[in-house]
C-alpha cells in the first residue's frame, strides 16, 4: 500500500476550554478544508460504509438519541444531528467526552470545511498500558484519520487500507507523529498560560 500525501494540508489545531454536561473540559479543535461539497463531506462523516473506510467501523442506532459503538473506541449516544452541518455525540460512561462535527462551505467554490471538536473532562488516557495526556492522544488519533478522509474524498485511499488498524500502518506513522507533536505543543502552551 502506498499513501500519497503531497497534496495534503494538515488541520489547523487549537486547544479551547468549555463546560460540558460532565464538567469542565479541554477541547481539541481541528479545522480542515476539503475539495468536496458540504453534502459529500457530511455523507463521508455520517454514512457507516464510508466511515468504515477512513475512520472506523460504527454500528448501532444511528439517529438522535440512538446508541452506537465504534471499533476500538467504545460507544456513545447521538445528541444532535442537523444534516448536513452539525453532529454531536456523547461518549463514555457519564458523558466524559463530547465530539462535535461542524461542516460549512469552504473558502472556495467546490470546497467544504470540517471543524471537529473533541471535548474531554479526562486528564489522561491509556494506550498500550501507558498513560498519556488525553488531549495529546487526540493528535495521534485524529491527524491520520483526517488524512485518510482526504484520501477517501479524493478516491485515492488504497483499497487495502484498514481504518481500524491505521496505527499499525508505517505509512501513517508520520501523520501520527505530527498530530502528537501538534497536540503536545498546545498542551504545553496551555499549561504555561
């Protein structure tokens, strides 16, 4: 499998703070414009078959109030679904995480902008038996997925790409590393502020 990334632009990351139902949360916000329509980007972010190609396998009651499960990432409840612009899901026991996807027209004709916000009340997250800052982990998780989304929308995501095991793919390692570094810098700046 060869993944071509020469035309890819990294997401613009920010670290924000807000209150969610579970309490005070840090919010990783990632914004990226794609060469597609708002409707196509919405479909790629909500259709289970398309999600399985670039994000992970998602199953369950995919409607407002419905419960769903994500392979390797647990489950949650769909809180808001205002097609084709706003999706909000609540994750974890006690709603410790919220993910919001907002899609709007991009800056040029034929483009659409995705803003993904992942709010968490958790300080740490375990990966492979080690504890990491929860926001730091989001970089290594979302950067390669947003790259895979770009490739999927362009029709260049390799047929043998496994979205549930992207972290084992050596070609995705640079995106994981860039995302982790970007989030680490935001976490460090936030601690210093």
